[in-house]
């Protein structure tokens, strides 16, 4: 067992990693601009690079960390000293990350999340893999011992005077909840945000051609006959979606969710390996997202979120493209009272009228600019204006049909969304506070919404009757 109680430094490569980190590179952009404008590019960049290396080396020398079984210590800072102490019982989860550079040198990055506001995260960017795994296992072991201590009388023949405190029970066998094959990950990328990311990258690449002396207008001016244009579309569109799917496969490769006792562990990644561990007792809420294209096939994405700082990627885990059985299997282990999921009650009829009005008003506003262009430029602008006028009320109706709410076994299920529907699952015990919010237009229709505040996020119950909203807020705060 690795002794982590003695203060130790991270790997010296951490100083190099810090210099080439995206944050440091962004900070050097003004220096690069000055270098280009001054004409002494090499000199300025060499001086800036040496300064960054010296600062990274000094920061590495002053950065010491240790874990004594009760408190995680981190001392760092050159001119301003920062001594951080994180009690183990405040830790929400531990995540291991191994990017390609970490894998090449046998290193890992450890991120420890606690409940709280900004700055509650602790990250060790370059420790050996043995130290990273030892830190994670010792933190989890300490959390287990605090959650379920074993009385001395329960261990036959154990003498605390001779042998010390009774050790915690061994971890339970690990059960695989979900393992996603590459084909499903490919489908997740084709129908997910990766498609938009690839399109944005293509647009950026075409824009960047100007920096290399290629005029994008000349590319657009290339005369293609119908056959060539059709072939370009037939090849380009499948390639676009295929690249998006492959990106998702690489990012989420071999995504596996397992559970042992109350420890949920999710691992994934090919070039950048992630290992996310959170205790189910720290889970705050879950969200089931149904994408428009996958809803007819009964597939949905599941997001499980803990009370870690900031509510970003570090505080949640996403498992895409699960069927109803797989979702219930995960929920039964992380939020047992949420299964079976109840049938949601639709929003009152007044909410439909409000949704249609909002959709119509939004459509009219969206059609204003194309209508003006149709008058001053070309009548073809009437086509997008007409589409906006038709689509607006349709989206309003879909938005109304997406609303739903139910409460069962002190767990609140709230759904919203027009094209993509999201169902938030929140145990009443996790709600920190609740507020009934009603706008002027809502009050005219006897409607209101409820905001359920969690430790690091908020969930809304939208467009219910005012009396019902008051009942929900009172129910979760008493």
C-alpha cells in the first residue's frame, strides 16, 4: 500500500504540461500579437517560453500534496502561498483522467470534487498512475469506513487493544450496469452535438483558408455541373455524419458504468481516458433526455449529477442512447425511489394557450427581418418568413405537450422541451430551497412555475396551476 501521508511533489513533467496547457497558451496570445507586430517573433517567443518554463518549474517546486486518511492537503504558490485542506467526508467524487500525454509517460491526472461554490475543486495534473490509483482507493476506503463502520463486537476474535481499530468491510463485488458497444456510440455521435461541432469546424477551416492565401470566395465561385454537385452532396453529407460519429466513438470509447456497494464508477475514452467515481449517497438528481430523432426508437440519454462545485462536466456523468430498461437499471441503484417511474400529469389547458401565444409571438418576431429584406432586397425572403410563421405555433404546441410533472415516493419528476424532451428526477430530500415564480402573463392565466434549488444547480417545474405550485414548494421544504 502506497503511503501518501508524506508530502510529495507531482511529476516534473507537470511543469511542462502546465506550460503547454490551453489556459497558458491563451495567456500567451497577447505576447504572440506583440511579437508579430514588432517583427522580432523568435526573440519575443523564446523569452516568453523561457519565462513560462521558469514559472512552471518554481510552481512545481512549491506544490506539495499528501493524504493522511482524514484530510487531503495541497500546498502551492510561489509569491502567494495557498494551503488547502479538504476533509475526506466533504469529498463528492474522485475522477481519474489520462490523456495521451499522460499515457505516454505513465502518469494520470486526479480531480477531487467537493460540494460548494467556485474553487472547491482540487486537481493534481501529473502524478504517477500508482499514486493516482492509491489516492482514489484510499479516499473511497475512508468514505466507506465513515459511511458504515463495523462495531468491534461484530468481528470475532478481534482485540482492538492489540490490533487497532476494526477495519472497514471489504468492498462489494462490482456489477456492470451498462456497457455501450461502438455501434451505439457511433449512433450517439451522428444524432448528437458532434454533428454541429463538425459543421462549425468546416466553416472555421474555410474561413482560415484566407490566412494561407486562398480566397474562400473563389471556392464558392467554382462552377460545378449538376452531376458533380450531386456527387459532392452524396459523398460530403455521409462523410460529415461519419466524422461526427467517429468523434463520439473516440471520446466515449468502451463507456462502462459499474457499481459496487454505493460507489458508481464510469470509465470511457480512447485517447483521453476518464474514470469517474461517485458515491450514490451524494447523487443530487438525474435527467433523462429524449432527442427528437431517437424518441420513436425508445432511446434516451441519462445524466447523473452530484453536488460537486460549479455543476460543470466534473460534477456529472452522461450515458447516451439507453433504452428504458437500462435507464431503470441505473436509476434503481443511484436513486432507488425513482423506479418505477410514474406516469406524468400533463400541464393544465391554460398552459397550452400560453405556449401557443409564445410560439406565435416568437414566430412573428423571427419573420420580421426576412419580411423587411423581402421588401428592400428580394421577394425570396418571404419563404423563410412564411416558414417561421408556420413553425412557431407548431413549436408552441410541442412545447405544451412536452410539459409534465409527477411526485411519487418523495421524488419529483418534471419534464419540459419541444423538440428534445428532458425529464428531471429530483428527490425531495436533495432540495435546498424552493420558490414559486409567476410572471405577469402567467398570473393572468392562473399559472406559475416552481424552482427547486439543489446544492449546485436548479430544476424547474413549469406552467402548473398556482395552487399546485404552492403545494409542491411546501412539500419539498417541510
